């Protein structure tokens, strides 16, 4: 089904229909969105193909114990989230088809997000000014990155930044939570009592399939209005910490990078989710540990594992260091 959506989106973009949308057109679908309040140019927003909620967020997530999981490959990527004694994994094989999971961990309302076009996996606290927000997928993109919306005000939010860019909440920034991208087998070995997100309806989507086959080997990002001038190419995987980033290939070549007290260490064994038609068969791109050594041990540091064009688009003052 998502393959059809992807092909449809390609047709829409090539036909120029994406560029023909206006704010007036959006009003029919977004009658509760305050378009008079915006932090960006509307011309930067494109239709990704699916309509509002055409990619359905998960609002009542279901979990199973690690020992009961039989259908996830040991080297498949998952988002690992820990809060006190609550430990959860969110497999890319499910996030690929839903992109947003509204959940609660250790009594903290969270939204777990993944944008396949940017390989951007980011987790936020969804509480704002005493109000708990629920997020869905608009079907719109900005710089190829998913635009989310909250169901309480129908404001639009940039997924990679966690920032409201259109509507009543414009300018509000969600608190980002520490989360890691790791391989499922490593998570399972380390957290035998951990919980793993499973589908509420296993036959709803072809979970485990990648509808963006060879996307991370393509020469340019899908539906991206912009240019990229290196280092690497626009679709190079990078690891970023705030305004600093490094090509994943460089980290792999050196094994470890030390920058201003922060260590980034590459390890082999994790599949690309955006390579083969089956995620479990994707090429090994590896994963990283990012931490700061303190007197009491390692302090984990938040990072992004995304594409170079994404970092440049949303961190224009940032630097991709070439080793």
C-alpha cells in the first residue's frame, strides 16, 4: 500500500501538483488551523501524497516482552527509549508505516517519531504548558521532512526540530528526550525484560517491508527543494550532536571520534531500513554510541542519525566535519 502512495507522490511532484497547492486549498482539510500564524514561507511546504492521517499514527500502542518477539531480525534497527525502570523498543519495521507513536513511558507522555525520507528518529515529551498533545501526520513535507500536527490545536510541527511552524502553537518547541537507534538483537540481549512495540493489527500493513527500496543509495532526496554542496553527498548518513556532524563513513573508517569531550563510537551489525525490500536484509550500515566520560562513568548524549541534507537544511549554521 505504501509503495502505491510513494509512486503516487512521485507522480504528484513530477506533474507539478505539489506546487499548485495554496493556503486556500488547505483550509478545506484544515479548518481549525490558524494559517495567519506561521514561522515559515508556505512555498516551502509540499504535499507528500497522502492526505491528513493517510499515514495513521498509533495512539494506543501495544507491546510484547522481548522473549515473545519472533518476527524481528536480530540486526533490524529499533528506537530504544528508557525512563527509570521502563524500557521500550520501537522497531523501524512498524514506524516505517505509521511514523508517529503517541505513548507513555514512566508516566511521561511521549511521541516517538520517524521520518523515512530523512531517516530521522526523534522522541519528544508531548506536554506543553500543562497540556498533553496528541500528534498525527499531515501528509505534508518541508525540506523532505515530515510535518506533524497536534490534534488539540491542529498546529503544524516540524518533526526533525520538534518545533511548531504553523498555527496557534507556532514557535513552541517540544522537549526532546534521549533515545538511541540500536539493533534489535543488542537490545534484546541487554534488556531481557524490555517491551517491544507490536502492531495492533498485524495484517494492516506489510510490516518488515521497506517501500523505499534503495532510497538511501539514491543520488538526491525525494521532494527536496534545496541544494547540497558537501561534504559527502546529500544522502550520506551523518551523526550529529547539536550543531556538529560527521559522515558515518568517516566514523566507520576511524572507529571512534572524540570532539570536545564527546565520544562517538561506531559498531557494526545494524541493517539499513531503507536499502533492501526487506528491512532484515538491508546492508550493514552500523550504529553508534555517543557519550561523555565523567567521573562517575559514561553519560549518554543525544544525537541524530540522519542524512547530510537534513542537517544542512535544519542546522544551516552547523558544520559537517570532514576527517
